[in-house]
């Protein structure tokens, strides 16, 4: 299964969790990794919509990887989504070829998993916070996969990180 991972972080080079996932993914898979912030800057603070769509259609599994910032993905993910999936410029061929692909999320949360439970500190489950992505997948006829949630990466020891690498 051809996989592409769109990473959303303002500075991936200084994120230990993203660096771990990136090095793990490159060492154990053939996945293509895209740093959205870096690409956006290199292209003059824009995305080439047609090139993005063509690249996207080459893959069977699309993963959005990000850490939660105030209960949502970093802004660069929204900028990319708005550009690539702009319905005003959407063509039927793109929608048809996109249908049936898989969409997965890798979400890094600094808080404990128990905080994102009914009755927990945040008052909402992670599934509730991520529901817009499930609706997005449904709208484009993508198969929405269960998200991989990573809680408190900085507190993980080596055996826990190894286990995470295997799940990733």
C-alpha cells in the first residue's frame, strides 16, 4: 500500500516526537513524508494545487500527522486542506480518483490520555475533537481509519518508544 504522510508542525526539526516518527517511518516503511510548513515556505507561501492533487492520487493511504494545538491541528494543515480540497476548483475526476483511499491520523497530544475521556479534564474525547476529519473523509468517500493517538511522548521510555514505532 503506497503511503504518504503529511506532517503539520511549525518547526519539525525541533520536535522530538515528529523526529522520532519521521526516522522510524523512514527506517521501516517506503512511505513518503511531506513537511507542509517547509513546502509552503519553499513555494513562496502557497501550494501548487494541481501538483498536490496529482501527488495525492498516487497513494492508497493518506496520513495527516500533527500535534494538537488548542484542540486542533496546526494552521498549516488547514491552509493545505483549504487549498487542495477547494470545492470551487474541485473537478469530478479528482473526487472520483480520491474515493476509496484510506485516511489515517497520527495525533500527538501533550496531555494524558485520561484527560481526553468523558468526564476528563478537557471535557471532550479525542474522537470528538477529531470528528471534522471523519466528516472530511466521508465527504470525499475516503475510508477513515482509527487515529493513532500518542500521549505525552516526552515521558516515554525506550521500550514504550519501541512499541510506538511498531504501531506507527
